[in-house]
C-alpha cells in the first residue's frame, strides 16, 4: 500500500508561494511590498490588457525568477514532471500553455518543471472535454491567480494530466521493455502528446531491470560455491532496488515501483537461479 500510494504525484504547497509571484498586497507583504512581485503583477496586467502572451524577455523572465526555480527544483527533485528523467538544465514551464492562458503565465499552480523534449512535444496541446475558461479581470480573480487551476479543471475537464493534481498509480502500467501504457483517456492523451513512450525513455527504464538482472547473475556466478553468500547478496540487491524506488530523488520512480509491486524482481531472480 505504501508503494502504491507514493507513486509520482507531485505535492506542491499552494500556500507556500514564491515571493516573486505573490499578489502585491499589504496582507502578503506586511513589511512592505518588494520590487519583484510588483513587477510581475504589472507584467501580468499588461498581458491581460493585450489579451495575449507577449514573447519577450520582459515577460519570459518573470516566471524564471531564482526563487521560483529553487522552489520547483525542490518540489520536483530536479526531474521532469512528465517523463521523470533528471534535468541537467532546469526548464520552468506551464501546465496550461501560456500562449492560450496568458493571464496564468506567472501563476504558481500553473508552473511545472519539464525537460526540453516533453515540453517541446507538449507544446500548446491542451484539449478539453468541458468548456474553456474566459478570464474576468477583477480584484478577486487577480488575488486568487496563483491557485485558480483546480476550479478551472472542474469546468474545463482538461485531457492533459497535471502531475500535481492526479495520482497516476491507478492509471498507468508498464511493460518490461520499458514502454508505458494506460487505459485511461487522459493518460493516453498525455503519453501521446508528450511522447513519454519514446524510445530513449523506454530504453532508460528497461535498463534498470537489465542492470538488476546483471547484478543478480554476477552474485550467482561469483558466489557459486557459497549458497549462503549468494542469498545475502541477492537480498541486498533486491533491498537496494526497493530503496531506490522509494527515494524521491531517483529517476523513473513509477517504473521502479511498478516492477516491485508486480514481482518482476522475484521473476528475474527465479529465472537466473534456474538458468
């Protein structure tokens, strides 16, 4: 149960907003409103007045402030929101595309960490099964701009999965070759649009099992005269695989955990012992 409940849903605290994104009010800044949130808010108002996103450094820089990057890297463990691979160079991206939802370009609950490939493939793909939101420019909506996503979801019913709001553990499964599958329409849409089933990722996931198999084989060969030592080393390797699967810093946690819960490790051990 612990493993099933701790697959890769991302837990973001929507009350702990990076200072540069906070609504510039005396309530949020009782000791005085600093420049970054004021500037970001002014850029947001300009986009709302324009009615579209303006692709310029004056605007692009507002969702790439250092405090935002620090918060997201800590939350996502420097991994892509969609494919779970480690990101050498962090990319602050948008769940709802900023080219469509220009007023959410600097909203905390709309900012995610993604690799360049998933972000490129995702692009502006954001089909809905419900009705699209039209932003009403009023004080209440501006004050709640960092946490409006969930209320939008109830109306829009987006097909693209938000890893911060949906636990994927009941919706995705894997093959031993590393490919990712789902029978849920939202996850199928996300896998297809972000190309999470691309060969590089499948090979990387499969390699985790390949390496475990090689380690088990080595433990059996090198300790062929000592069955007790074989058992100790095999147990140690299996525990390490499980431990890495529970480490939020690890890549491809969902695949690792799926392998554990579906007894793939036991299957590999039995197969290598029989060979």
